[in-house]
C-alpha cells in the first residue's frame, strides 16, 4: 500500500517544482524590465506636467 | 493641480514596475511604453483624486490596467475581421527585448485569458497582496485567488513543464 502514496508524493513534488520554476521565470522576466529604470521620456513627462516646474509662476526668490 | 516633490518621487519610483506590468499585459515594449505614457498623462491630470498616504503604485497600476482594458477592447473590435493579426501582435515579441530565455514564458502568457494573466503578474511578479490585486482589478479577493491558481495551472500546461525530466531538473537546480 506504499506505492500509491509515493506516486502522490512525487506528483505533489513535481507540481511544486513546476510552480516554483514558473514563479522564478515570471519574476526574472518582470525584473528584466524593472531594472531598466526610468526612461528619460517619462522623467521628462513628469517634470513637464508638474506645474511647480513651469516658468509661469516663480517658485523661488532670486 | 499641485504636484509636490513627494508625490512626484512616488510616481517616478513606480515607473519601472509600471512598465514591467505593461509589458506583461501587452507583450510588446513599444506598446507598453505608449500605455505607460497614457497612464502617466492621465494620472497627472487627475492627481487631485489621489489620496495622499494611500498606495501610489496601486493607484497607477489601476489606471494602467483600466486603460489597457478599454484599448484592448477597442483594438479587438477593429481587427476582429483582419485574419487574427491582433493575436499575432500579442504573441510576437519585438526585437529589442527578445531575450530568448523568456520567449516560451512570454508566448504562454499571451495565450492566457486576460483576467488570469493580470492576476498572476500582479501577485506573482509585482508583489501585490491578493487584497491589493483585487482592488486594482475591481473584483473580490476570492476571484483573484482562483484566477491566479488557474493561471498557474494553465501556464504549466502551456509550457509542458509537467514532465519527469523537468521535475529532476527542478530538484537538481533547487539543490544547488
């Protein structure tokens, strides 16, 4: 009566390994993009749309 | 509208993961960057509706996700009769980030139903809790949990990882 238990145990281990591997790949793919940081176009966009950085009103005394 | 330094820094700090989420959703870096651009423009125009002290990342991810949803639906209507070109564009990775090691995963992700794909990425890669992911997707926590589970099962099947060779490799790797 040991065999079926072992089979089930192997299956559970297999499933865990599969899921660990998928999780690892998914995070690696994701972090590959995260590590590229903030592209200039987005840094400029945020700065441009930030009203405190527009010259329309003085933000500090000269 | 006002944009204090703290808010601006919080937005910029979220941009890298926002891009990664966008790439995961649309499978294409150019489209992902357009999506991020639209998201930031929209977020900055509506910055007054952001409640200080709440989660900036979750707020921006919600905007991007909704933006992607409405665009995706529009595009699908537009190309419905155009011999599956949309399905192709979802699955063909552009040159600039065609890291071969991720090709299989990228293609398998593209075949997942959209609900499952976004849930899996939010929880499994972005690091949001089930509760945060449920808020971003506008659904119940239980729904997110079942989508993530189905996505994992589905991906394992698509990537045919459920074989003995893989199991041995996985054991060998995790032991090293």
